[in-house]
C-alpha cells in the first residue's frame, strides 16, 4: 500500500502509516501534478491547503481512502469521492481540547484584563488600579452548544467553581446532568450569564443568532466568547454594544471572512481578538494527524474507520430503492427537530412494509442527519450516526414490521423529550416524499422547502377564515392548506404551505386568535 501526503503533517502521523505502508510526502503540488501521480496511491492525506478536486479523485484509480487532518472537509469533493466508493475521513475531535482551552484562556484574559495590562506595562505604565479584574469563581457561565467542545469547556469551567447553564435541545437531560449543567432557554442565558461562550456550527438558522436584541438582554457585566464560527454574532451590533458599554467585553477568535485584517472590533479596548487560534496547538496538530493516520491503517487492515465523513459506497441497484426513502427520512428528521420541545433523550425509528427487506442503516443515518444536521459539528452518516447520537446521550432504537396497513412502506420516527413525545411518519409515493402523519393526525403533504406554518387549533367554524384574513393582510399567499382533526369540533392541525415567510407581527396576530394553541414556522 502507498500513501501520498500532500500537505505538511506531523511526524507522529507519518510514522503510524509507515508501519504498514510506503509513505511519500510531497507538499505544494498543483492539481495537474497530483493528477499525474495519484494513480499510484491507495491513500491521500491533506490538511486545508490542497484542494482534492474531482479530476484528482478520478485519476486516483487505486484510491480507497482520503484523509483530512482536521475537522472541515470543504477542500474535498465529497460527491466525487462517494461516487467512486472512496472513503473520506477526518479528525473531528483532534482539536476539541485545544479549542476548549482557548475559550477558557479568552475568558480568563477578559476577566483579568491581561492583554491591556500587558500593553500598558510594556509602555512603561504601572496601572494596577485600572486593571482590577473579577474572579471566575461563583460566576454563571452560559454555554450555547453542548457538543464535543462545549462539553469540554463545561468540564474545565467546573474546576473554576462556576455555575453552569447551557442550551442545546439535542442533548439528553442525563448528559447535561453528568456535566453538571442546568439546561435553560437561550433567553435565560442571555439574561443571567456573566460569561457566554458559543459552540455551535454556522447555519442559516444560527447566523447572527446574537444581535442587537439578544445583546440588549445581557447584563452590563456580561462577557461574550466566540471560538466557534464567524457569523454567529452580528459584528456591528456587538461593536455598538461594546462601545456603549452595554456589555463589559468580548473575545472573538473567528470571523465571517478569514483571513481577517480589518474589523470594527479591532479598535475597541474592551474587545480581545485572536486569528482563529482554537486548533493552533502542537498537540492538536499531532492528534489530528494521528487520528487520520490510524484510520488509514484501519482501512488498510480491513476495519471500518472511526470518523468517516461520507457514507460508504452503496451499489447503484440498491441506491435506486433506498435513495427516495433516505430523502423522506431526512425530511422526517428535520420536522421532528422543529416540532420537538424540551430535552430529547429517546428516538425510535419504525420501519413497516417492503422497506424492511433492505438494510436500513442508511435510512437511520438520514433520520439522524435531518434531526442533528443543523447542530452537529460532524456530518452525520451511516458510519458515525450511532456515535454522534451516543455522544449526546440519545438512545436510538429501531423496530421493523413486515406488514403495513395503509402504505407499501412507512417510516415512523418517535422522539421522546422532557416535554412529551413527537411522532412523524412518512413514505414515498410516485417517487416523491410524503409526510402522512404528524402526531395523531393522518395528513398527507409533500415537504417542499417551505416555509410552512403548523397551526394547532380547535376545529370550529370561521377559524380557517380568520387565519386566511391574517395571511392576506400580510400579503403572504397560501399555496396549499392541509387539515387533519381527531374529531369534529375537537383538536385539529392546520398546515399552511406559504409562498414566503409570514412576518413576526402576523404570526403574533395568528397566535392570538381564539382557539389557536400554537403556530410554528417550519422549513425543510
């Protein structure tokens, strides 16, 4: 076996691979140069510099695995690799401790004014009274996102005798209890925390999750830390809050565009900025290289890798059957994630009918991908789905029934949370995804991108008209409406397929209608 290492890699990682393979280190190669030689190698290892393009993958006739010694895989064409049946692996936990320690370091630097005190003394100014700090002991730390890094921050913050509160709907209460974290709402974190640290991925939903409104909720003594992703905090709103002393300080390691050499924060005395140093430790680089190298060795020996980023190759004849069900499974997972309230702890996936004849691992991974995709640091697939769910304390089980009363095949997902149970069922009709049950309501609609509005209400004359009046006043067109009810004049569910999102003011009017219980905006 031969391995091509195309970017600089720690000696420890190279030595691990040399035990079972011939390793060539050739860095700084252009695409054409890699294409010319990659056909001789079974494995390719890169970091962030080398772009692993479709032509490189196509030329790698012997390639069975591509390793990325780091977290992100944006520089690898995953679709091309998967089509060729080439595994792509990364090292999602290699920088966990380094990132967590950097968040703690920034917290301490803010609490004790370390950067400003350093600059002042080097300018020959002895200003002890100006830099009076605050202890971490007894302070409340709000952790937003309790994945690998957020959990590691929590464990270290306990050593400082801090009170921990956290937000992450997709960890179980038991997992949070083990970390000694009280699960609370985002609003409570904003209002109560002395320090707030972010550890969530950047998605359309999390972009600018902290803006003017959220900053206004925070205590004047609050300090904010972001070592996760640039774009989670609105930079203009943060700069205004710091300038106006609405909050005491902020420490930012990540920026919307990087490299970043110009920012509103750079000139502010109460802002600490670092150039994306979360993973920049010698140990993290060794760990990432070793993690990837060990997975390459495992694959060479015939064992599955620990952190596969793409799903293993599925034969075309099987994929033609599974793919439509994987699509509806993803939609079901997305809907469950948006309907569920409270802390999730148990998930049951039930397969009925003809689909039970097939290996359902890919379908389960699709359910979990839809459920956790927007909040997990890792891409969820059939290799790592169980591991990601386990790390969040989620108990996932599957059930199969050969027969199905109403459909040829049916997939039902039941999520149990601290607030109750949410159940969604879906199937494939005419090669198209259909959601056919939401909780107790049998209802049939195609989960297009949306937006949708799910309205729980009491079935009574005039209510649908009242809803239509509000959407009409807001100049939002209803392209389709689906209604399910348990009994006449009993509890019912109305689903509106809208041409555009309903303004917040209109949603408030809708929720205020007599006999409307809840109104939730849903996107797929």
